[in-house]
């Protein structure tokens, strides 16, 4: 994990769900592995604004499924659930609860 990512993750507000907080670090690592993230990137930043294309979003979904060793149900594959690292973390906390 690079120093930029650590600073961005540490500066973000904490989610209300402790399970989402635990998942967030893993999700940020997955995202950083797919595309370099700037120091301005934080968990609530829109992935599209960070340069993630529609093809990248498919890669994000597959990488998240691999990281958490589960298949995301079709109804949960929505722009709202994949808009930011925070929204992905909230979805993963719900799916793994």
C-alpha cells in the first residue's frame, strides 16, 4: 500500500457500521491495485471521478468478489453500490453479515 492511500484512508470519516470499516481497508487496497490513486482520493470519492471507466468497474466488481470470496448477487450490482469505496464497503458489510 502506498503512502498516498494510507493518508487518504486515514483522513476519511468513519462509517457507522464497524463491519464496513473493517472491509474498507481491504477495498481501498483492491482499488489501489487496479488503478493508481491520488492523494486526494478518499473513501467517499466517486470512482468515476478517480478515473475508473465502465470496464474498470467490472474489474472492481470481480476483484471485490475475489477479495471477499463471494459472489455479489445481481440485484446488488448497481451504480449506487459501486459509486465509492465507502458504498462498496457498506454493501460488503451487509452481504457478509
